[in-house]
C-alpha cells in the first residue's frame, strides 16, 4: 500500500513501521521494519483487556464481580469508569459516574486477574493471548497499562484476531467494542475534554469525537488505542481493516498533525 509510505515523512527519531490487515487476515501492506520491537505505552491496554476477556470466558472472573474501589467491577476497570485516578491508586469519583482514563485501573485489573487465576498477569497474558497468536516478540515487563513491547508483525496478528476472533467468542469481542456506560464525559489524553467520551472494554471507540487520533473519514464504529510512545492500533469494521503504526518518538503535536491525514490516506486506498 502506497499510503503506508507516508510514515517516511513523519518527524520520528529513527524508526517507524506500519501495516494494514484485512478482517480475513490478509496483510495488505507493511512499511518499515516489521520485526523491530517498540515500547507500546498504552497500546498495551488492548492486549491486557483481551487477556481479561479470556479470563472471563474461562470462568476465572466475571465482568460484574467486585474489583478495585468499593462499588467498582471488572467491567468498570476495563471501561475507565472505576473512579480511580489517572496514575495514582486513589479514588476521585464514584464508579460509573465519570470516564476517568486510568493506568491505575488497569494495574488493579491485572492484580485482580492474577489473584483469581493464581498466575502472574504477564504470564497469563502470554499463555492466553501471545502464545496462541504466535506473538513471539511481544512481552509485558511491568504495568499492564503501559509496559508492553511488541512489533508491527505481532500486532498485525492481534488485529486480525480481534476482527475474526478465534480465542474468544465473537459476541464477547462485539461487547468489547460496544460503549460501556453511554453518555459519560471524560478526557481523551492529548485531545482534551469530550462529551461523550465513549469506551468499550479496553478499547476506545471513535464515535463522533473531534478532535481525534484516527481519520476524519474513519467510521464512528472505529475502535482501538494509541500510546504515548507514538504508537497506535485502530480497527475500522466498516472498512473491514485494521492499521498498526509504531514509532520511536513520544506522542505530541507532531502525531496529532500526522496521524489523521495518514489514516485518511489509508482508508482512501482501501476504498
């Protein structure tokens, strides 16, 4: 895909890589070193969420069982509505009251699953998601909110899985990309206050958000995540494709300027 070559114009430090994969698993194109390992930052969260959903389907946890602050559940933690602060393990709102994007919430989630399963969360993620998908270059060395390291090649395998699930019941994945607690206001990091600020279970949902890190032509059904390490993964069900882009430059104004026209170019080529 010629549109992927746009990453060569991005003001990254040294390395960027990108790929597009269809819902049937067909890789339509890659550009850049697909096997280079990049810190994922918050693109770790969809991987962690997928492991949590495997734990749910295996019966280790229930989505509506207590987890985190009083009144909070596994579902609240996945949907950033537990009331936990951004990066601190302190409560700032009642569960379900506001969309408070929370790294701490995903750390509590990881601890909860580890306790329920008897397996450290990083190992649970490896066994439940990484190993079955042959994501052999992906590791979690710390927080399930932000300490994943992976490659474009591995994330293409994950993006194909989310579009055509083998590890999970498709109905569970559909629930993960459906808004939890509709209508809540919140802050999308790097993009400011938004109303509504819609999320599913571990995946951010585009809907009508503006500004946004996906394209102007992205469908409202688009879901995924971006990371402060200059990384993103989006899945557009209407386009029937997903895109991964990983870089070695931290998110900033450059990314807000570059990512939207890039995605629009990818979608235009897909159509």
